[in-house]
C-alpha cells in the first residue's frame, strides 16, 4: 500500500479529559495542522487549540440586511413604479405596512445564507471523499471515541516521531490514514457524460414544470358544477335547430324594450301633426338635454339659433330658417315626424341617432329658440 | 426513602441529572438508534394503522371538497371562515412550542431541553405542514394559490403588500424554511453517527448524502455551534412575528371580537400554550413506546408542566382582559358580542374552552400531578381540545353575529369539515410515527454533551465560550 498518499496520523482516546490534554500537548509541541474529533462539542477545546473566534455571524448580518433592503426596493418598485395602485387609501409607498415583510425577508435571507455559508464555505462540505471517512477512527469518533489527527502537511510532521508522540499521550489506538488510491480531477468529473445528461434532464424538467405551472396550470378551468352547466349561451352553435344557432330569432313584430315604433307612415305629416303631442314638460333638465342634442345633431345645418346658416354650406343644401311664421305655428308632431323620418330626401332620418324622448326634448329647445327671436315688446321691457 | 410523614425528601439545592442512571455514550447511541435499527413492535403498527385510517378519511373528505366544491363544508355567509381557518391557526400554534423549546430555551441555556428538542422541532415542521394545507383547501381551487406569490397577474397588477394575508404567506413560508434548516443543522451530526453505525448499503448512501460528510471535527464544531446560536436568535423573534401576523388576519379587520390590539400577544401566548400541550402529548407517547423514560425523564415533564402553567395564566389574563376592554370601551356592539360568547348559541364551547385552558391547568400547581404521567397526559389532551375550541370560538362567534342582523346565521360543520380535521391529525401523527422510525428522536450529539463528566474543562473552572 505504499503508493497511497499519507493523510495523517490518527489517535484515539477514551475520555474527554484526555483529548483536552492531548490537544494542549499537540499545540505546545508546535503542530498547526491538526484537529480534534469529538462526538459532541467539548467546551474548552477551542481555547486549548488556540482557534480564532468564528466570524460567521457577519454573513447573517450582511445577507439579512440585503434581504430587508431588497424587500423595500421591490415593494417600492412594484407598487410605486411598475403599477402604482392605491389600496386602503394609503400612499403608494406605504412602508409601515411592509415592516412585517421586511422582518420576514431579513430572517429568511439571514438564516438560509448562514446555513449555506457554514456548510459550503466555512466547512467545505459536502465532502464524502475525505480520507478519514469509513475508517475505524471515524466510526469510533461518531460514537463514543475522542480522537486527534495530525496531518502530514504539517511542517513538523514526521511519521515515526508523530506516532511516538501520540502514543506518549496515552492514546488507545494510533493509526495512519491514507488518501484514496484513485482520484478524479474536476475536469473529468464535469465532462462525465452521466453528469452532463443529468444536468440536461434537470434543466429540461424544471423549465418545463415552471412553464406549465405559470402558463397552463393557472388557467385550468375548474371542474365545478357552477362553471359547467347544461344550458346554451347566446351566440353559440347548436345542433338542435336547423339554422345551427343556439339563440332563436324574435317573433315577427317584436318590439325591443323602450323602442316604440313610429305610429304613422313616413309622408303622413298631417296626421302626425294632428295626433302627436309632446309627452315631456319643458323642465330645465329637458331643456338642457334638448340643447345638447340640438347642438350636436341639428346645429351643423340649422345653425345654433335655427337661422338656417349652415356651417356646411356648399357641401349640403342649406335648410330654411325655423323662424318663419308657418314653421313657428306648425304643430310639434310635424317636427317629430321630420326628425324621425327625414324630409323630402334632403334631411336624413335621425331615428337611429336620437332616442325618442330626446327628439321631443329637441322640439322643446326649438320652441325656445323660436320664442327668443319673437319676444313681444311688453315682455322685453 | 425514610419512613415518616414526608414520603420523599427532595434536595432543591442540586439540579437533578439530565440523563438518569449515568449511561455510557455508546449506550445512549444504542438506545436512541434502536427504533431505527430494529423492527418495531405490534404496538407501532397498530398506531400507524390508526393514523393512516384517519389520514385516508381526510383524503376522502378533501376529494369531496375538490370535486363538489366548498359547498360540502358548513361555511356560508356570514361565517365564511370556520373550520379551515380554525385548523390553520391551531396547527400553526402547535408548531410554535417546538421553536420555543429548541430556540428560546437554548438561548436561555436551559439544558434540559436537549432531550425533547428534536421531537419538538419535528413537531413544528409537521404542524406547519398541516397548517399550510388549510388555506389551500379553503381556496377550493388550490392551484390558484400561485396568485399569492409576488408575481404580476395577467393585467400586470402585483399582490397587495398591505394585506395581512400576504404577510401571512411570507411569515409562514419563512417560518417553515427556517425551522427546517434549524432541524436539519441539528440532525447533521446524528445522521453522520447513523452513517457510521449502519450496515445496510442503501441506508449508508442515504445517510452519507444527508450528513454531507460531517467529520465531528472540532474546527467544524466551533462554527457549527456559532451558527446554532445565530439560528436560535433568528428563530426566537420569528415565532413571535409569525403568530402576531396570524393574529393580524383578524385584528386588522373591523369585526367586533377581532378588532382588538390584544390579539398579537394573546395569540402568541395561546400558541405556546397549545404547543406545549401537544409536545406533552407526543413526548409521553414517544417515551412510553420506545422505552426512553430515563432520557426523557419525569423532571423534563415536570419542567414542561411548569411552563404550561405559566402560559395558561397568560392566556387566562387575555380571557379576562378581552371582556374588560369590551365593557370599558362602552361600545354596545363589542359588549353584545361578549354576552353572545358567554350565553349564546356557542356558549357550551366557550365554557369548555375556559375550563380546559384556565381551570384544568391550575392542577399543575401540585408537584404530584406534574410528575404523574397519566394525569399529565389527560391534562395535555384537554389543553389541545381547549385551544382548538378557542380558535373556533374566536372565529365563529365573531362572524355569526356581525353588524347586519339580517345576515345573522348559525354555523354547523358537516362531516366533510370533521373529515378534514381528523385527516390533519392523521397526517400529523403519521409523520411523527414515520419520523420516530427513520430519524433519531433525541439529539445524540447533544444528549452526550449533557451527560455527567461530559465537559472536563468546566470542572477545572476553565473558561468556555
């Protein structure tokens, strides 16, 4: 077995007191690369081995604060920059509400980073290939033995001398420990086809899972009876009716709600004038609606004051003034008929644009305009 | 002991040994590893069959819920939060005692915690797992849970960071992660011991991976112990924050009976109280089934009973203060609710709760009762019942008489509600039983450290730490 590289010399003791003495002796002898192995941490050993204080707490502090700061930055960005939204009347950046979250993220970052830093950086774990693994020494130490191992790389190390030194301390068992005969370089391990395949499988599976989760799973339709009901919806296809529509056409002559059809034929101005009366009262509200609608639909041709001074002169024929005596005396029904059906192919029908009641409101407004230019002298005073 | 009027003379000037009978270190290993290395007795399998049956019942009830919807439960407006949230708060509370024992007692250098810490921490993790199920089930469509994470939805809107329900998710998931790390860090040396003990190749591979190649090196122990203190220091305020945030779910609303500032401390005390009840229940079973009476001694149970008594009185104080503030505030709605709780439809539950949480624990003043395992077991079960009822009373009585009398509605649970509750107990105890067979229920490395003559330097008066 001479081709194996020596790791160090191990020695076992049977009581915690002896390991303290042995560690003290090894330190005073001048050994630096040695370590004590105990089934539980023995107080006082750190002093004897002259170990420096552990500063791992700095990781907790720095990464814990990083957690707090990232949370503050993130909530500020999400709620004030990316999608500013007011909830509960609070400002966009309602920091007192984020204090619980700051604390949680500080603890989370601090704890996780400390544990990872401890295992991976401070202790150099995971490492199952250490020369002391699977030795009788390790088996004893993990149970009830107290061991010490002086490593071969120590400048004072000399196999025979170190062995006799350890025996002189009263060790129960003194054994050399060797590195494993075969070892791999990092390059060999990384380029191993098995390793590469494993990495690819993990990458594909994890990204597929995330994609599926975010893009498909969240959009699954629930199979609840509320969602899937045995009924037909409007605008859907149906096999039941010959025309293939789920919805039925309305019965001939059906009138939509609040849409009364016009009572007379389009050219029967006389009947309209005789039988139709304005159903509205000239309240300020009605007048306002009438004004708005008149200015919107009528004023482009008739003018704001019904003078017939079209703003569209040259493009459309100009209508007559509504202030003529014959039109001032014409009944409301006549106006209604003209707005509804149009007039002699020159003025189009406004039935589609202006609902029924608003047409009547326009008529009240026209009456007001007409009165405004025919004020009797006694009233004007 | 000598005959006479005093049966037992106790020397209070000397602390009792933490491990009885001064066993050797390898004997401790053998005793703790025994449940993992030997085929368990018929008792174990009977217990497992019972818990699995409970779990199966729960799974059937959950299946009903998902297939037919939340309508299978008794919840309806105005009592929209009933069993699901009661169980959530109950299980989260159970978990807190585990962290209290493992972290807070560690910081206070209470070395008697060593024998019970591992089980208590495991309990924390299993209880938080049970608790986490209930908000998911309450959604009815559990995959919508993803929307609580800080991911913008299809309209680009973020979650509401002002909402206690969002804080809750952050708090509970942080709590679970940190508890798991704390537990795992504690397990590493024991897993290494098991790695070196086992003869099976498969087990050895598993233990080797899980113990990450731990070597018991003193240069490692030094940093390890430091990290353990840091984690304990982080976990301690975490316990308080988690249950405070759980109480914010209620206290931030404007409902009478919920909208009180006493809720955070009241909930934390209640959590620790119910958790100690559950730790007692579990430990009394574990020490009996696995014959660990000399490691988890009567002194341990005695000390836990004392803590339970203390926290019981904190809970009693909250019970007194709640009606006092309702009366003192002069708010007729608040006062009406207090009367409703005591005399209304759910009055029986209220009085059982008060009896179990305030009056029964007063028995723990007596040393004989604290050291009588059967009586302690019954008391611990009653505490569990009482604390479950406490959450039920808080939730249901506040909701069923809310501001609009036309909306008043009585709540009664259905068999599906009970099925899920029983199922969660089944899950919890199944996990406890599986844990006790697969991992060391007592920390081997820590218990070795509290045996007599474990630390020779202390006897020499040498400085440590």
